[in-house]
C-alpha cells in the first residue's frame, strides 16, 4: 500500500488541482459575461445587484446538504457531480430570458458551486494527509490561476462578439474533458477515512468555531476588495478611469502568487505565525491605502492585502479537515458557513458606513477586522 501511495501521490495532487481549475474557470467565465447578460436583459444596476445576490444565497442554503452528501457518499462520488453540473449550469445562465429566470439560474449555479467546493476541498485534505505536509494553499492557487485564465478567455470571446451561449458551451466542453481525464485519479473514498466513523451532524466545537471566525475576518476583507476596490480608486485615489481596476488586479496578483508560496511558509514557520502575519499584512495594507491614498502607495497597500489574504482560507480549511470530532465534509461546511458570512456582510457594511461617514473610514473598519485574524490566531496554542 505504501508503494502504491508513493507512486500515486503526485497523480492525486494533479487530479485534484484539475478540479480546482474547473471551479475557478467556471466562476470567472460567468463573471466575464455579466455586463453582456445585464445589457441583454436590460437590467438596472440595482436590479442586477439584487439578482446577483441569488448566487451566494444558493451557496449558503446548500452548505448543510453538501456536507451531508459528501459525508454520506464520499467526496469521490460527489466531486464528479459538482464538476459536471457546475459548468453545465452556465448554459442555464446564458439562456435566461428574464431577471427572475436569471436569479433562479444563479441560485442553482450557487448550489453546484458549493457542492464542488466541499467535495474538492475534502479531497484536497485527503491528499494533504497522504503527503504529510501542507499543500492546501497550492490547490487554491490553481483556482486563482484558473480565474485569470477565465477572465482572459472571456475578454477574447467578448472582443470577438461571440455570444455567451457559445462561449459557455465551449467552456463546458473544456471542463468536461478535464473532469474526464482527472476523475479516475481522485483519492478513493476508503483512503479518506482515518479512524472511526464520524457523525454527519455534530455541533461545531470551539476549535472549528475559532477557525471559522479567523476565516470570517479574512473573507470580510476579500469581499471588500472584490466589490469596493474599484470604487475606492475612483472616489478616494481619484485614479483615471482606465486605471480604476489597478488595485484589484494588484490584490488578485499577490493573492494568487502568495498561495503558491503559502505551503512552504506554513511548513517553515507554522500555521500560527503565518495567520498572525497574514492579519498584520491585511491591516497594514488597508491602513496604508487609507492614510496615503495616491496611486503608488494605495497599490502597494493592496498588494500587501493580497499577500495577507492568500494563505488564510487554505490554512483554515486544512486544519478544519483534520477535525477529530467531525467528518471532513461537515467540518469544512461549518467553517465555510461562518467564513462566507464575512464575504456577504463585508461589502454592505462598507457601503453603509461610507454613506454615514466616508469610504476611508469604512476601509479602516475593515482593516480592524482583518487584524482580527492575528488576534484570533494568537488565542490558541493548539492551532498547529
């Protein structure tokens, strides 16, 4: 068995990386055509914002069910379901003829996204256990790289006036081929078991709650970067129209890069120190952008935030998957539920505070929440 593991270890890692690539490519493909679909349905900004909320609602609603299914039937069985249905639901999005139909399609899109997320992260935990060292960050780095690839492909299809339906169909074919090639090399379900059978539904213990809150602080900041970085550059930095995306590009670039160095850093310095440093970088970067709001310094600040955010979720997911009281799927779902609330809450909080005070003040509050990663990581001596 040990010989088989030595032979197959790298194959397992490549196969699971392929599923992270499918997930990242699928999401970026949808995001790249939002403006076209908005124009097609003649939606106002407010209507689009409300409709887009259906995606995270679908993800949140499906979290307990995804955890139960993965725990009951195994991540190997469910990963192929999610990896096929998630890209296929792009077709549903492309043919939605009304705002209501689009909202329903996004809700379904969110369900399959979450199922794939829980299944592939459960598989990733299994591969990491086989390796015996931290490799989780590299999987999430592949997701980020796939996001860039999806954005570039979207730019090509848009610039050549290729319809969303044809664009999404091509992506479905590509992802289908990737799934076909990778599925046979996923980790067998029996290798994911590491002892006695764990209950599907268990009240999260204090360790899982702590990990969830660490991820929550990080995801608040990630949500802020995704939704408000362009506005910040427009209104506070007063960047030219063509450069308002510089901050987000800087953030995404260092987040993706940091994930490929994250495993090495965790192995060398331990998860506690890395999580503490992550919080310092997030808070320091945001404070830099607030106190020195010009193009150069704000961009440096956003680069720091990207590095800070990069390793937190992979590290937290890795630790959650090793829970002694919950199955990996249930533990990952619990942490995902808490952390994802941060991604949902962050952007509206920024808007509300900015309306009452200013955008700079709201970013300072997000900086404080980012520093919460450092404070919470310091609360336990057993997080390693």
